[in-house]
């Protein structure tokens, strides 16, 4: 083998090694990009879920305040009339509603904590 053929072979081997390195590097970049995109998608979904739950909780808190106000009005009216607050069925229904909405708020808060982790 002549001098120029040895240089040509060495040069070809260098190019082949460079192509392999570039291919491996590109594969690594593609893989890391896919992994990163997956993380971004997951975190975005979590963020959207978190925001939806916070909005839902805000509306439930409003419903809770309204239920408490209704209960307060009913109790106040019965008190003014000197009626038995504990025997009134309307008051019992309002208390059940307040308790139900409070339970829903607690459930949403636990969902928010689960998403936050």
C-alpha cells in the first residue's frame, strides 16, 4: 500500500469514527429531547389540573359561604320567633348541606395536595 492510500484509509477511518460519534450524539440528543418533552407535557397537565382544582375549590368555598349564610338566616328567624332551632327540619337540611359542601371542599383540597406533590 502506498503512502497516499494509507492517508486515504486513515482519513476514511476518521470520517467513519466521526459519523459514528455524531450519530450517537444525535441519538442521545433526540432521546434526551423526548424525555424532556415528556416531562414538560406531564408538568403542564399537572399545572392545568391544579388550576382547575383551585377554581373548583373557589366555587365550592363560595357555595359554602352561601350555605352558612342561609343557615344563619334560618336560625336567626327561628330565634326571633322563639322557636326550637334544633327541631326545625329546614335548619337540619341546611346543616346537612353545609356539612356536604364542607366535605367536598376537603376532598378537593386533598386532591390539590396530591397534585402538588
